[in-house]
C-alpha cells in the first residue's frame, strides 16, 4: 500500500485536478471546448490508428481474431475518446470497455454503435452491453487507452483512487502499447505527482495537443 504521506498528497491533487476539470467543462463554452479537443485527439491519434489498421490487416491474412484494443467511456469532464474509439472499430479493432468485477475490471466488447448503459458498479460510468471477456482480456491487447486524472513527464499516473487500472495494467503483455488520455494541462512536469509502490508507469500520453512519448522525452 502507499504510505500515508503519498496517499494524502494524491487525495489533495485529485481534488485540485477535478475542480479544474469541472471549471473547464462548465456551460456551453466548456462543451464546445471538449468537442474541439475530441477532434484534435482524433487527429493526433493517427499513428495509433495506423498501427491498429496494420495489425488488423495482418490478423486477417493469418486468419486470426481482430486485434483487441481497450478504451473507456469518459465522464462529462474527461477528454472525449469516443470519436477515437469509433474510428478504432472502423480500423478493424475489437474494442473493449471496462466494467466493475469486484476488485478488478472486466472487459466488454463494443461494436462502435450500440448505446452504452449505466454501470451497476458503484463509482463506474457507462458500459456497453456486448460480449464479456473477463478480467484477463487485456493480456492479449495491442493498445490500451487508459483514463487518468493526470500524468507527469516522469511517467507517473494518478487515477481516481481505487487502483483498478493499476491492477489491470500490471498484467499486460510485453507488446501492449499503453497510452493515457488527459487534457493538455494535465500532462505535468516530471516529479509533480507522487508515485506509490503499486502505481504502474505510463509510457505515452495523448492530449488535444499531441501524442507524447514520456520515455523518449525523459531521455532528451
């Protein structure tokens, strides 16, 4: 477990960051900003889409299943990844969204168009009504788009506090590409965020300002 100091710092940071999200998303101006940023997310995700398209084409030639990609249904204050999720389905991905499953996440297939429904899990948002893949599905994923409250340039991610994504990301295969999706101002300078012993480092971040490799930028 995190020590008491780390936990306290994380809680204070979450409150500050969530308050800033609420302020930036308020009213018609906030909704318009979010819509514009969703379009820019899609533009900057072009390398991810190309990679998935290639993986889907190769899988088709081999007769293998479509490549698995994980996304998330954003809250009204999070970066809107749904337009990108739809494009990933069009690119040939088998898309999975998280759902509550005790202390873990399980994954449910989304076809790119079926409406989402409210989750029965406490503190969870919406989820699709497709095939359930179980909690170990991400072991075969080629790409995971992960939510975060913020990420800093030393690869530290702060989530919503329950540890679901850290447990899910800890079991990924070596070839899985992990990209956190946040607002531009939530990509913070190196060392800003406290890292607990169970926090999984994040190598890449996608914002409306671009796709950033935290590994190569840290070496620069």
